[in-house]
C-alpha cells in the first residue's frame, strides 16, 4: 500500500487544509466579511439590475442604482435605530431611579428570607463596573479595535456590490471556465448549479426579509398592547435578530423582558412578554418561515446549530448570520456532484426523521402551514416527493 493512501496521511492532509482555511478566514476577516455580504446583496439585486438593463439602461448605471438602493435601505435602518437610541438616552434618569428601587427591594428580600445583610445600591454597581473595565482594559481595547476594523471594512461593501453587479457576467464565465475545463456536459452542470445557488439565495433572503417584516409588526403590536415603552424598537430589534436561528429569538426577547422588569411595577408583565414571544416564535417556525421561505435552506437542526457555533467562533455575530446561507450553498453543490452527495445528505433532512418531536400546538400550526402551501401553490418538489412517500408508507401499513 502506498504511503499516500494510508489513513493517517489523508487525515493529516485534511486537518492541515482545514486549519489553514480557518486561519486564512480569521486573518482575512476584514476583507471576506464585506465581500460575502456584498455577494449576497448582489445576487439579491441582480434581478433589479437586469430589469433596468431591459430598458436599454447601461450596466454601469444599473449597477450604481442597485448599489444606491441597498445603501439607502441600510441607511434608513441605521437612522431608525439612531433615533431610538436617542430616545433611550432620555430615560437614563428614570432607569437610575428604578434600579435604586429594585436594589432596595432585592436587599430587603435577601435580608428577610436568607438573613443576608449588605448594602446594594447603584453606586456600588457602577464602581464594580468601572473596576472591571480597569482590570480588563487590554482585552476590551482589542475587542473595540476589532469592531472598529469591521465597521471600517463595511464601507467596502457598497464598492464590492457595485463591482460584482458590474462584472457579474465576467465572474460567471470565470466559474464556468474553471470548473468545466472545456467539457460541455460539465459546463452545463456547473451552469445549472449557478442557477440553483442564485435562486436559492434570492428566495432565502427575500423570504427572510418578509418574515422579519411580519415579526416586526406582530412583536411591536404585542408590546404596544402590553404597554411597554419603545415597543416598536423592541419589536423591530427582536425581529431582525431572527436571522440567527435558535439563538436570535432568545436574544431578541431578553431586552424587552429586562426593560419590563426594571420599569414595570409587577412581575406579570415580563412573564406575559415571555409567553408572547414564545407563541410568536411557534408561529414563525411552523407557519411563517415554512410558507414564505419554504425549504430553501433545508438543513437539519444539528447541521444548522454546528454552523452557528463555528461561525461564531470564526467571525463572531457576522459568522452566525453568514454561515447559514453559506452552508445552504454548499448543500446545493453537494447534491449536484455525485462524489459529494453523501455530504449533502448529511447536511439535509432525512424523510420521516422523527428526531425533532413537536408539541401539540406546533404540530397543529405545522399542519396549517402545509394546507396554506397547498392553497397558494407553494409546494416544492422535495415536499411533494415527501408527501408521496408518506402516502405510500401509509398504504403499505394499511395493507399489512
């Protein structure tokens, strides 16, 4: 047996490749992050540019209009959050007063039930925070420096969007020429993969934006009915965090719950908010996302969670957002290449898999979403085949 075919040699090659790839991703973070965001935005904006070019508008101008449209949308979101933060700044005195009352109640509770004596006040908490900042100044400075580098790199995103839209045909032909190697059959297969990836990214991002808009309205309405100040800000913020599966909804609900805990006079309000977000999340995961987004990112929960963790370790919050569509792109590629199909199967969802048991309410919502899909004609090919397999299995069971 040759040395190259031994398992430990292959293992060494694979590990060396993974380590070098991850190291390169970490080092080139300031370039890769804006480039990937620009790539996804460019894929999303390419139909708009194509529509403009159908009216004999030059590609240079259509790319500029597409880039300008994305910039205006992002600027509008930033302006909204800036105004909300200004409104928050006006409530600092009220926060201080409420925290003082909360600390006094906590001190009384500890003394009454646990016989723990000790003064708990806002000044002591502030002093502890200042002491923590002094002791960890170096680490915090590194974190701020890294954040500043990311903010600086995001200014490259509009430039990358413009250039990708301008040279999108050149990039497509480059990918075709690299992977096809002059073979017409392979070139046709690569072109099919490009079309599928483009369609998947467009449907995923547009569906995700629609889900965020729906959740923003529902979250804000719920918080307004409860009577929470800054309800629209909390609702929109929680909806935007929904781009991070599993962890995003939890992170989005923590802030309004803490705000209600500090500003409201009863513990009933935080509990109501928690229940409200839980019910909304049930509808989101079993109705809104399946109907609107569909099975564009049809990865199992284990693969999704691993991608979130790996993305967080490599690129932080941006990695948690980007690694889901990146994983979905790789799954599309794996499913189309015969030698890589096992890896696509590993990332996907197995038909009839009962590892993810749902609650009774979740099952009813999921059933309603399937009926809604049938009514509006949003059944995908995979779902149709799954239904056919389920019906055949039911017939076999009845015959037995």
